[in-house]
């Protein structure tokens, strides 16, 4: 199953990619399993997506929790929390 990943703000800079098609491993696909697969890449992915780091995930432009299910064709954006005024 393939999804579209989008990395925003500092994550785009750290990962050196802003967008990619990503094939999820077979099985129950959730945001959590996606994050596990991305962490397995090591390096900046393991550092920035570590459980103690602050980041958000949106699926099809809705912010979701890590137990949110994924389906083929979903657009998944990963981004740091944003503040502003």
C-alpha cells in the first residue's frame, strides 16, 4: 500500500526531502506503524521522530493521533508544532 508523505518546516530540512511516495509494510497500517518504519531509516529520521520529540501528523489535512488508520493513497504530513500570534 502506497501513501504520500509530506515533511514540513525543520523536518523537510533535516530529511532533505519535502515529499515522497512511501510503500507501507504489509499489516495493519496506522500512523504509529508508519513512524516505526520511518525511524528504522536511522539518522535524522530516528532522531526527529523519536517518541520524546514534538511533532504532529495530519492525514488528508486533518491532525490525527498516532493510532489513526492509514489507507492507500492517503496524504500524510509530518511537521513540528507551530506557534504564532
